[in-house]
């Protein structure tokens, strides 16, 4: 089982991971790179899809209308995002060079296509001390998606996130939810280490993560730490048997929760409002 993929520099898809390739049931994850004037015409098929601009400017056309999606700075800006239900044809076109992530999962088509304005995206600071990070909730509501849940996380240099470690793989009465961690770093030659482990199997791996990589979480606890000098962004896409996530912490770290907020770390930990 491959849990770790690097971005490609060739073609329009920097990443293209479907459930068959991932060896799981639900999530597909793509990162599309379009140069100025390039187009991508596609269909959502049997999936609902959330579109998250990473950097650049372009248009997303569906249902006879076109909408501009843009983002100048991944570490400061909250963009408008888009939701498309199954069986929806769309066209992405780059005005400037455009990088955009697409997270998908099977759905019935109960919800309408829509643009979700950046003003509707809630941000918060979670954790404390060197586990402090900024969280942007892109989609976590039955009104927005049928199956998908989508978050952006901004973590300062040297800090931990997804901590205390937690799991959502049916064990210990947790829900079954697959999850992607798509990484971008500032500076781009920074790195992170993601550990995936359990205490009831022999799974225990540590993955060195580079700019543009995606890590797939099939099971287990999955904390991550950033190198000193590396500010990190990651995009979480989750989907499972039900939409609501029931995550269970590693009981060895229950003493950490609730973590008291310590003195604020002097760095950007979530996008500007």
C-alpha cells in the first residue's frame, strides 16, 4: 500500500489519486496546474467535488455560468471555493497560471452546485504552545456536502498538528473516515514528518514530506511536525461511511487535552480575515 505521493511536474495533473489507486473506498484527490489560457473540461461523474484554489487566478464554469476563483497567497488569503454535485460538467480555465485542488467522494446529488464565499469560511486557532495551528473550515456541514469534509490547516515553523494524535478507522468506536494531507511549505524547500501508527497492530511509519506531496491516511493515529523554519499548509479532505466524523485520541496523550493556550506564537497561523 502506497501512503505517500509526490507531485508531478508534467501535464495538467500534478496529483491524481482515485480510490483504486489509493486502495480505499471513497476519496479521489487531484491537483490541477493550468498555464495562462489553458483549459480543463471534465465531469464530476458519480462524485461530489470541492474545488479549492491554491494559487493563481482562473474561472470555473458550470450550469451556463462562469465564476472567478483566485488566491494570491496560500498563507494569508482565504479564497472563495466551489461545490459541484455528481453528474455536473465543468470547465476550468486559467486567467493567470492556476493551481487548484479537487477533492471528491461518491454522492447521490441531493445538494446544488454553488460557490462558497470566503466570508462564509470560519477560521480559528487550535491547540497551544508548540501545538498551536490555524484551522479554516471549508466544508463541514450537512447543508454543504453529502459526504465530504474539508479543512485547511496553517502550522507555524517547528510546531505539531493533528495533536493529540487521533484515529478514525472504526477502532475504539471511531468512525471510518479516509483522509488526505496535501502539503505546501514556506519556504518550498522546507519539510515535515508525519507519523502513522497504531497500538493494536504493527503499523508504525514515519514519512518525510516535501512541498506538493500528499499523504493518505487509511488507518491509525497520524500526527505531524514541521521542521524549524518551515511554515506549513495542508489541505485535509475526509470522507467515510457517514459524513460526521468521530475521532478518538490516543489514550496515552489524554492528559494533554484540553491543552491550555500558552503565549501566542509570533507568526501567521491562519489566513487574514
